[in-house]
């Protein structure tokens, strides 16, 4: 197999990778992939750069009227282009892995933050419960009708507080079951 055929096969593989990468690329600001000295096209699509390299290869194989120096320059340019494209795909794979790791880290942070919020809320409610118990013990020392009335009101508040504590504890248990 000739070197030009090997290069052609490599460019076909790169074209397939480029088309797949272009489909996965998020929309937004277009990215220019390579230096203008290396590729003449300016595109956000990798497939356009591979197409330019394929045109250069076709030009090299079809034009027999090229001088030896022109052929050498074109071979050098094709070599640099294929190296740059191959490196771009390696970097793209690393970038996608890095993006997946960042997304996973963000989910973990959200889970941790939600968990911390629930525990903080539980701690706050338990603080309310302790203060209510202290207030109840103070009010229960007296026997005046006002103190008995306040003691009953505090017991009602304590009941609502304990209900809220129970609900937060259930949320924590449910949250921990889902994230195990």
C-alpha cells in the first residue's frame, strides 16, 4: 500500500471522527480550531479542516505537474495538518472527559448542599425544641392560670416543633436512600 493511500485512510477516519464531534459540539460561540498558518479555512466544524487536508492530498496525488519543492511543501503541510487534527481529537476526548467529571462534581456538590441544608434545618428545629422545653419547665413551676395557659400554648408549639423535626428526619432518610 502506498503512503498516499495510508494517509487517505487516516483522513477518512479523521473525517468520521470530525463529523461525530461536530454533532456533539454545543451551540454557541464558534471555535476556530487551528492556527491560520496551518489551515486556510476558518470554521467551527472540525470536518471542514479534515476536508481541507483531503483536498491537499487529492491535489498532491492528481497534479503531476507540481515541482519537487512544491510536492515536498505540500507533503510537509499534510503531515502537519494530520498531526494537528489527530492531536485535536485527543484533546477533544480529554475535554469531554473533563466536562463529564465537572458535571458529576456539580451534581455531588448539589447533593451535598441539599444534605447540609436538611441537617442544618434539623439542627435549628432541635434548638427550638430545647428552648421550648426550657420555657415549659419554667412555666410549669408556677400554678397561676396565666402560667398554666402559657404552658399549654408552649406544649402545643412543642408538638408542632417535634412534628417538623420528624418530617425533616424523614426527608433526610429518604434523601440518603436515594443517594446511596
